[in-house]
C-alpha cells in the first residue's frame, strides 16, 4: 500500500507525523509554495491521523530524525522541528532535508 504523493500547504505551527515510523515534526518556517513532505519514503499525515496498515519504511530513507533538532530544505524554504524522533529520513519534494546546526549564542562574561 502507498499513500498518494500530493503537495500540501504547510503552515507555521502545524504538526505532522510519519506514516511509517514514530517521527513527528512541527513546521517552523513555511515553504514559499506547496511541497511534498515525506518521512521514511511516505507522505506525512496530520498529527492526529491514524497510520495506514501495510506501509513500510524505505531502507534508503531510514537515516532517522532526532528529537529537538531542526531540519531544513533550502530550495523550498521549509524548516521543521523534530518533536518525536523516529527511524525515517525527512524529504521535501524528494530531496533529503538537511540537519541544521544550532546557532551559537554570544558569549556573556
């Protein structure tokens, strides 16, 4: 079974979950246009949606997500925050999202 790969409009603050693993994300910065957001090779579901039976994590997209880390796609402008870690890799329009390094705070003396 596969879910349809349709573009979705992602708004800041909206929550999404993987259909194939435990990963959940919240949108920090919305993309400039609708995109196809996937985790583990399957399109994301709304936060409260049940996972369909029969879907499997694609082994090539099993790099995982880390709780509290931000992932971004420079092409679309999308940035998400992982609020629940899981085994799937986040992709945007087929491109793996990049893990963002934490911003350095100025030193205080």
